[in-house]
C-alpha cells in the first residue's frame, strides 16, 4: 500500500474482515499531450496494438 508517516487511510470492518483503504490522487497531467498525433482514430490505434508481443511473451497469440 505504500503507507508512510502522514499517509491518510480509512480502516473499517466488513463482517470478519479488516479493510484498509488508502485514497490516492492520480496526477495524469504529466502524460496529457505527450503522444504523437499520427492521425489514427482510437479504434485504428487499438487494432494496431492488439496481438503484439509483450515483453513476457515470446510471440503474440495467433487466432
């Protein structure tokens, strides 16, 4: 969870379970506008990325 001194979190009981929740602010501002606009639509870009090999796979899956 990355709890450090000063971290804000909430502890609650869910039946017999102890639940600890930490609120995290996700700052995406450093990523906005960083991609190169190559003129593809979202669907076209995703279709190009599908079935590509990832570092933990030797080869992409074949249909």
